[in-house]
């Protein structure tokens, strides 16, 4: 059995590209921030030519199994990217039946040379699911049958220190809408350690508590995790106080009627998970605290 991490080291990865800097003002929320040294993971347009039809059928299969939208996107973009960037234009192949294990090995080796081990493993597993489906549907030999996913070595995620958290919180001090919102977000992160997507999905409706995920009297927040599973997390008194201060200014927001808890500045609607990350990144720049996606997603809290 072949381990993907050791296959075909002759493939030369593409050079890394550095990203841009973050804006200094919290109100500048429309600008995209790219972490330094990180490459864009895939091209914006995936022209897989003759390979695209089978991937479209695979998408229908996943949708019929009621897979989450994010899962469908990952599972279908992986074979499209593999086909468009490697099979079609580098190898001159036009049918899935022509793909062999060495093609998969070379592709994953390239990913390992250009991206994180976790990302390469995710891409391989998505390809594996596609080829399993294709083998069952069209009786095409599965090129991943004798391969193993690349190993992901455990890397400790450096939590924010108490000094760094104090700097972040200081950067959010003030009475403006953005300052109160950002202070509340950092406090909830620190108290709960929930994921960015869970934080962004918190609902708030002052007129109908049944539609709200937030209960400040009990200091509880209902969050929706992966697979649509709900759970309740507790926040401390300080986080509850900062959320309450934010809700008072939120009531005067142009889009206060929106169900999303965290609203954007300048009349914009609720923040997405990426919008929250970009906000924390901006505050980190102001506070001279290093922030990148994995560190931010791990949890804005101190180690226990």
C-alpha cells in the first residue's frame, strides 16, 4: 500500500504568493484580507471540460443524500480542480477511466508541497468519495483503492495569551457601534470557544424570544454545530454585559430587523464567518497581536 505523502517527489509545487495587509479601521469591512504567505487555494473558474458532466451527476447524488451545502461544495470542487488543473491540461487525459493511482499521487504530492497537510488530506478524501461513487455507478476502476490519505501531523495551536487578549479587548474599547459589537464578539469567543460559523449563525429577535438563540438572563446561547445539531453554551457575566451594551446600539441600526445577531457597519446586514474573522484580524493589527484563521478558529480563549 502506498502512502501519498511519499509519492513522486519530482512534482514541483507552485510558488507561494504573499497576501495583502489589513485595513486599520473597523468600519472598512468590505475589503478582503489575505493572511501573509498564504496562497489562494484554487482558481476562481474550474473548466474541467469533458470531466465536468460526471461531477455534476455526483453533485446530484450528494444532494439526494441530503449532504450539507459545504460538503457538496468540497466534494465536487476537488475532482473539478484535479481535472482542470492536472488531468486535462497537463496530462492530456479526457476520461476518468484513464486516471490511475500515480495521477492521484502526483496531485496530492503537489498539494502537500503548496498547502497544509490538513488541506491536502481534505482534498484527497473528497477525491476518494468521488471515485468510490464513480466506481459504483460506471464500474470504473477506483485509482484510490490502494492508496492512503496523507498523514496530518499534530501541530499545537498557540492560544492567545492573557496579554494578547487584553490588547484585543482594549482595541475594541469605545461606544461606537463597531466598537461595542467587536467587544461583544471577542468576549463571547473568549467565554465559549465556539467556531466562527457557529458565532455568525446566532439569531436574535427582540420581539420573539422563540426565534432568538440568545438568553442573557440565563447567560446562554444556542448554537448550531456541524450537521445541524443544536447545543447550548454558557457565557460569563462580563460577556453578557458586553453583549447587552451591543444590543442597545444594535436597536438603532438600519437593519436591526434582521435575524442575524452581528450586524455590519454602514447599514450592511449580518456578518458572515469570514467577516467576523476579518474583524478580529483588523483588531489584531491595531493591538499588535498576530491573528490567522487557524488560531482564530481554534478559540479566542486562554489554555486551561
